């Protein structure tokens, strides 16, 4: 318990500390035969690298929804530029948690705070069990879990699960003025069969773009319409 931040609210009382200890014991037993949850339908993201203008409205909407201060960004718009004049290029890659089929973060969590939902495959965190050990942060190849020093907890995108359950889209998707960011069943997105404005006529989605960790590591639930210079 020495690595737990002192400001972590889950271990500041005897009752909270005991609850965490119990969770750790239960998690150890469950991890012996750990198998990733296979959801009824895996929901995932699609991002069009070509048409994204980098306005960062999705980032701001995400921070507003989750009440994040300066620092943590659950959704990140990354600018990629290169080439030599006159042959130059620029495009954007937009990522958050990829709600992987085999999340690397989940089995590293000693308390079982990280879990995968059986109905839609969203990877979420039970903040009442998080002890801020940051093992998940180190394990994720996409930088999704992020430590919040203000309360000593690790947090990340949960695809605005409350919005999904209400039949709405995540805040980031709703804020995208170019409609280049969307969600849908990941198998349909990969096959290009899901009706979305993020995939234009003749555009073929791919699972990986340059400088991205290999998708076979965790089987992330995201596809891209790649820029010509971003194709792997």
C-alpha cells in the first residue's frame, strides 16, 4: 500500500482501506484464469484523418463532460506534419481509450477497478476501487489511463457510458463539427458497412496508422480513414 498516493480518497479511512484489501484478494483469485470479456456487441470509434481540421472541439467537449482541469486529456488530437517544400503534408490523428478487446490495462489492476462491460465492450474504471498505483497507465500502449494528481486516481475515457445508455453519442462525437469522429459496432466499421459520415464514398478504413502501437497487442476498437502519408 506504500505506493498509493496519500490523497487517494479510497484509502483514507479504515473502512475504505479494508474494502480495497478485500478487492485485491478477490482480484488475485479472479486473475488466475483470466479471460477477456467477450461483449454482446463491441462498440468502437472511427476517425477520418484526412478531413479532420484539428479544431479540438472533441477535446474540449470531453474535458467539459468529465470536469477535467488543465493537464489530463482523455481525447487527444495529434498533429502530424512532414515532408520538404514543396512536397509537404499535414494531417490529424484523434485517439482516446480504444476499449480494446484484450485491454492491457485490465489485468494489471490489483483491485479489479478496471472492468470491461459485457453489453457494449466499453472498458471502464470503478473509481471507488482505484488506488492510484498507475500500473494500468504503464501497461496501456495508447496512453489512455491518466493519473490525476488532485485526487490520486487514474481516469480515462469511458465512451460517455451514461450517454450511450441514454441512447445518445459521446460528447466528443456530438461536438465534432466536421463529423469525422463517430462510433458504431466495430466489426461493421472495420468492414466499411456502418453508415457514418466519417467514412466517405470509396474510403477504406484501416486498423492502424503510422507511429501507432500494433493493433495485435490489444485488439483496439478503433479504425481510421488514413491520410496517404499515414498509411502503414
